[in-house]
């Protein structure tokens, strides 16, 4: 992650780091990622003496496991899943055998990272919010994306998601299924109801209709990609971006009906 944060205009709804992760890191003594040291070209290489290791802080088993997990999230977000557990252990100030005592394989560790970063941030209350027809659909979707962005549009979440995709990991496919079933299809149903189109039990949600909702969802996701992957300038008013995107989606569905071909069963 570039340290030149001044070139990025952060939206108020998106935090740079997860507050829970920062708090847990400080409590468990997870060290910050060190900067690489430069070696003078004029200095000849000499055989290094084994470094004296400081005495490791004794932690309860649950705390040690948590320390490793939080450190792994930060490490994989920085270097990707090709990062070595040996280097992770060094950064945590523990031995690799100790790491493997808690996570027998690297795959086990990655699975726990997936659960912590993705599954634990899925809020069951999102579905109830989307389906609350006592409120206008625009207000519901605006509040949902504000809450969703605070939970997921963070440095660790975005970078781990992208590194996983580049590796061909099934983490992304599993998460996309959760998003489609728990978020996007319910949004389709609620927008239909709001603009007077038939419910999905009368006319199943089509592939093109779902893709249309992905355009809105993916566009808001790309805001975070531009910020945390490309380190480019983004709007400082993320709520305004959400309002405009939601309004455009609702009016678009109202205008074109159930699909781009204009088929409508009003």
C-alpha cells in the first residue's frame, strides 16, 4: 500500500482500516508490516550471525490463534496469498512450527482468513433492511450500501478479494453466490415491487435482469478498487455516489421493464 495518502480523497463512509482489526492488533501485539531495509552497495556482504530473538510473549491459546489470524489478514492483504508462512511467522515474532500448531496447513489459515474477512462481515440485518417495504426503496438501498461499504470497502477486504481472484481461488465464487442470493436477487424483487412489476414468483428473475443489478453493485465496488488497488483519486462524497447510482437504477428499471428487450408484464 502506498504511503502517499494525500493523493487519495477518501469517502466518509469508507475507513482505511477496520477498527476492530486495529484494536485487536494492538491488544495482541501484532507488529506493523516493516519497510524493506536498503543495503549500501559499497558494503561487502558478510556472513550474518544468528539474530538474538527476544523472549516471546506468552499468550493464552485463544489469544495466540487470534494474533496469528489478524497478522495473516494484514500480511496477505499486503503481499497476496503467495506470501510464505515462514515470513508471516517472522513478522509475528513466532516460530513457523508454532504457527502450524494452530493452523496445520496454509490452506487452513487461508480458510480462516476467508471466514474472518468475508463471512463474519455479512450482516443478517441487511436482508431485513432491503425487504422493509414500510420505507421507500431508494432510502432502503441508500442505507444498505452505506452499511455494506463500511463492512467491506476496507483495505484488507478489497485487497484480499482481488488477490484471491487473481489466484483463481474459489473464495470469490463462494462470496459472489452469497451476494447474488442474499443481496442482489432481493434487491431485484424490491425494485420490481416499487415500480409495479410482477414478483419473482410470477416472473422469475432473468439473467439479464440480474446482470443489470450487478452493474450498480459492481460500480460501487469499483469505487473501492480504484482507491485501494489503483490508489487513484476518488470522490470525497461517497453517499452522493450511492444516491445517484440507486436513483439511476430504480428509474432505469421503471423505464425498461423486466429486461433490456422491453419485455414487461405489468
